[in-house]
C-alpha cells in the first residue's frame, strides 16, 4: 500500500478546478479563434504548452480555431536564400519570389509544427491555409505591397465541418485572389475575419505585451470599442497596438462577442482567460 498526506498545493488545485466549473459550462460548444504568434511560437516548450492548452479546450467542449503567423521564420528562410525583403509602413512587400517562400514557410514548416504539437498532446488537428476550400478570398491591399491581401470573402463551412468532427483547424494566413493568385495576409487580420465569419464567442490575440495600457502604463482589463477609439485618438494606444486593437474592433463589428488582447508569454494564457474570473489580458466589448 502507498499513503500520502494532503497538502495545501493539492487543495489549491482542487479549488481552482472547482472554481472553473461555471466557465467550463459557459464556453461549452463555444467557438474561440486564437491568433498564435510571438513568444508562444518561440520555443518548443512554449509550443508544447500552447498545444496542451488547446487540446484541453477541445476536450472540455470548446471549439478552438488557430490562425498563426510566422514572420521571424519567413525572415530566416529569406535570409538563407539571399532574397531581399522590403517593408513599407511596417508591412512586407511581397513579390512572386517572396510569396513562394512565404507560402512554403507558413503552409509547410510552421503549420505542420503546430499540428504536430497538438497531436502530440492528444488533440486532433488539421493544417489548412486560407486557399483551401476557398476559405479566404482576397483582393490586393495596396498595389505597392504586391501580393499582400485583404480578405473580402470568408467561407467557413470547412471549419464548421471540422468542429463537428472534433478536429481543431490550424490555418496559415494565405488567401486566394479572384484570378487564382496567392496572397499573403497579416495574421491578426486573417484571424479577425475568420472570427467574424464564424460569429465566434471570443477572438484571442496572443501578443508579447501584457495587454492594452493607459497613459500611465497600467494594463486595462476591460474596455469598450468606444474607449479604444478614444485612446487611439488621444495617443494612449500607439505603435503596434493600433493594428491589434483595430482588428479587435473590426471583429466586434462583424459579430464576434468579445475580443481579448492577452500576453502570450504568460503560462497557460488561454486557459486563464477563458476559465478564471480574472482572465489574462484586456477584453474589448462592443459599446
């Protein structure tokens, strides 16, 4: 026989699980779109942790949909191939040669890595790009940027079919043009458009910052669309946080119930956001 003594850590774990019950019930059969990028993709350990969290979400009845980036990996491959990249207004100019590398890295290396990580944690995942089954139809965002696309039509039927079978879609942010050309899409933009098309309950944008901060540097845990617009106007929200908050606002306008900008560096960030009272980032609601 083996004996053990209860300790405070075990009791705290049991209390945490018990307190999660109303949130588990709240998100049963809910669709949650997660934009994966930054720290969560930066190491095998972080990827394994994210994959374990996603597999757990699916196990308890949530329907996660993953949209990923891959900028650093694209930069690395372009460097290896001696292909020069040019940026305008923070966006990569994507000519046909660059597009070949972008598609290879996003649909191949990065997508396959995420699918494998989820599978290793016991989840069932399938890798897609926005080109599959006409998921994302694009138009050119700006002629000066080349093959950089803006989603104009989303057909989410394949994502719903996968969810019905308990399979987690992992989507590379690529799209198809009306003439059959391939477009590179900003990962946040693709995630927001897919979330709106699915009328998702939540859009989670993983970042490498703690959340939306006010002028004093304090993280704001709950905001409305109106407050976000005011903070952009007065300069409290600036730099790279502007496109993320704008993506959140567009998703809300498209029917997403709430968007969250959360710190992907925090352990188990997605689980904390969904299944605890305090959450893990800045939630933005309509209003």
